C-alpha cells in the first residue's frame, strides 16, 4: 500500500506556481518520518551556520542526501561532505524521498528527484529572512518544503526583495511546492511565536527538498 493511500488531498495554488498541500505529511507513516529525521540529526548534528558576513544564522541546520547546503564566510553553496566533520552527509531516508516525490507529482512535477534535503530547526523567535534559492543548477526543478512542529508564518514575495510578500500560516504536516515562474522568488519565515508541539516540543522543523546537482 502506498504511504499516501489514506490521504485526502487538499491542494491550493496560493499564487501562480506555488502550491499549498495542507497536512500532506500527516499520513500513516508520520512516526517514521519523524524517526528518520531524528536519525539524520543524530548522524549529522544541527548547527548554526555562519553567513559570509560572519553572523550566525538563527535557524540551526543539517542535511541529508548526496549534497548538502552549507554557509560560511566563503559564501553559500552545496558540498558532498559535511564541512563540520569531513564525512559524507547521511543518506536520504526512503520516507523523505517518497514524501518529496509524491508532493512534487501532485503539483505536476513528475520528474523531480531530489538529491539534497536541508533540515532547519527553528526555536522560538528564530526566523529566516527573505532570500532566493539560487545555488542549484537547474531552476526548472521545483522546491518541496515540509513543515513539522509548531506553526510558522511563511512569506512568499516576488523577484525583488522589496516586493511585498504574501503571508501564509503553516502548521505541522503542511507542504509547500513551488517552481516555474515562482522558482526564484524571495521567501522566508517570520520570527516564531511561543508554542509547543506534542512530538517536537517548542521547535519547528523544515525539510526542504531540492535537485541541486
């Protein structure tokens, strides 16, 4: 049986080429998804990476898959090795891959096969400023973003940082998929407000799947 057989799809195109799949990750194997996430973090611990300007990012990060996104004073980009340990990133769990493939396919991206999953951990008051995902080689491939834990407000703007963004409330299990004309638009997360989740405590986790190489 497919992991998503029991799921009733709730898909909304919130703006052109940006899709919101409410509770899409809350399927029969949600416990496996969370267990696999904890296992990845156990192999490649979260850390607050540095920006090129020398500031620590408020969200702690790690990766799994063939490539991992890294940031330091030299800049932003992907690496086959965990720059903190010199070892390859953990393999992408099957539960991660199936979730990403299924979500992308529901939004019309049937050939999407991610080779990188960035895991962000947000504590209360942590945020992510408006930015573009532009370190990947093929911008025809979408981004698949999975929200877990406490709620967050996702901002999705335009092709300029100054464009006024939409504000979208995201809850545990929600998935956002964007590509096409929206692929290089600015987006971010507003500072998290105090809250708690039964399984993940006072944290929000974000799984971002990308075809980087």
